[in-house]
C-alpha cells in the first residue's frame, strides 16, 4: 500500500510539471527593489519563517529557494525560483509543494523543474535514513545534500 501511495504521489507531482504555471502554484504579483523585500514577501505568502528556508541554491544565473513546511498530512518541501530583471526581484513557485514525511512512511521523488527563464533542472527529493545517504539517479549513484534539521535530502542538476 505504501508503494502504491508513493507511486501515485510521484505521478501527481510529475503531471503538474510543465512550462506553464501549475495549478496551485504561487507567484509574487509584484516586483521588489531588493532581494530582502522579495524574501520577506515569499515568507509571508507561503506562511513560513526564515528558519524554514532549507537552502538558497545558486545555479548559473538563477537562484532556487528550498523551504520546509508543515501540513496536517506531514512535513514537506516547496521550491521557489528567484527571477531578476532590471535590478528588480520576483519569486515564483514552479512546482506543487510535496510532502516527504507522512506519519507512517516517507517518500522520495524525482521531477524536472522548469524555471521562469525556461532552464530545466533534474530535482531529486526525499528523506535521508542515514547521515551519508546515497541515491540512484539516471547518471549513477550520488550523495545528495542532506538538511540536518529535517533529514530531507535534495539533489539538483541542470538538464543539458
């Protein structure tokens, strides 16, 4: 039953991935003069605190913010992409939030993230069961980054 549920969750998250905004995705409706103002707005709109930011990942000319959240079903992650234009900043959540830790089980998932500037990244998410977690990707086994507070792991690489 757990495997069927995990497969269904993965399929639902993959179905939501496209170049268009996903249903339930959130986008800041305005531009901000500073990255700090933009982050403040992200925290408010997502109803999280600065302590919920797991990582700010700089990829080429983009930045992706990985944050944790809590829902009745369990704990999970959300991803926001930072967009900069003419020294102004805007954020967008390109994917649905995904719950990784349910009460009785954990899931792992893999999807393609398409950012506002149309760059594509392979994204792997899950819950580490040991400090030196190793996951299998399409290009081989890798050691993802593990957040020590949540045990969530993530690995992201640009699609060539």
